[in-house]
C-alpha cells in the first residue's frame, strides 16, 4: 500500500521533492507525503543499527556522504569496466582511476558483484542488458536514501527542518539532472540496492509496482 499522512502540511512543491525518497519510504512503511515519517520508535533502530547515527555529528557525516559522494563515486568504474572480459584489465583500469585504496577496494567489490548479478537484473526486468547499468548508474540509490534519512534525522532533532529540506531539495535536483523518468530512477535505485545486497531483491518490483500503479502514489499523481 501507499502510506499517506492524512494530516500532512506539505505543500504541492514539497510533496514533489519528497517523491524522490518514495521507494525508501515504502520499504519502511513510512509516509510518502510529509516530513514526518510516522515511524515513531523505529527511527532509532533504523538510524542506530543501519546507519550508525546516534548524534548530530554522525548524522551530518552520513548526510554529507550521501549528498557529496555516496556509492555513486564508483559510476566511472562501472562505465569503464562493467563489460570488461579480462579481470586483470578491469583491476588495472580501476587502479588508474582511484588513488584512494579504500575507494579502489570498494569499486572492485562493486564491479565483481554487478558482473555476477546482472543476469538477475535482466530476468527481473530492471535492465535489458549490461549497457543499461552504464546508462542508469546508481545515483538514485544515493538520492533516495538521502531524502529519506534527512527526514529521520530531522525527527530525531539532529538537523533542523530547513536543513532537512535542503538535503531533500538537493536529492531532487540531482535526480532531475540524471534521469528522464520515474522508470529510469527506479531502475537506478534497484541496481544500487542489488550491488549493496549482493543479489537482486525481488520484492523491490512489488514496491516499485505500487508506486507506478497506485492512484495514491506520488509518482502517479506527479509525473516526472
């Protein structure tokens, strides 16, 4: 179902911004149409156990990471190497791309995973072929999470409402710069989640399906 806050005070423009975090909202049974998520005590579990956020400094660190770098830093590597047949060539290319050892290790890990699981993404209808991974990247994986986590951090008092809207607006702008439709956005998010999870999450097709088809969905009410 689509989780709607009947008491939302969000304007139409704010609702449009919130829509970029709708996948994460639906995954967590959170409201899609307000700054308030309706998650109550679950907020602590999500922030502390999944994001290691328990104070303002940690909140700022995570939000800045998602806004400024995120997992999408590996996009250049994905574009260069996702279809490399020779693993040694792939690793050599990555070493020439990344100076930071931690980034290099992460990029190699991401590429190893995506090369293993892309057939699952094809079977699941997320992509048609490997070139779609290069086309969509994983930016939506970062922007969706940024928009969602900013709301939780506001509700915990780690950031102000103005700061939260700033992060959400940034996520919206980045999404518009990178994608031309909700379909492309959803595919990018699912690619990113599959890399993080190590496999294609089939239940994501159900969640995305709700957002594409349910009349209450912000994606239906506000076309791209």
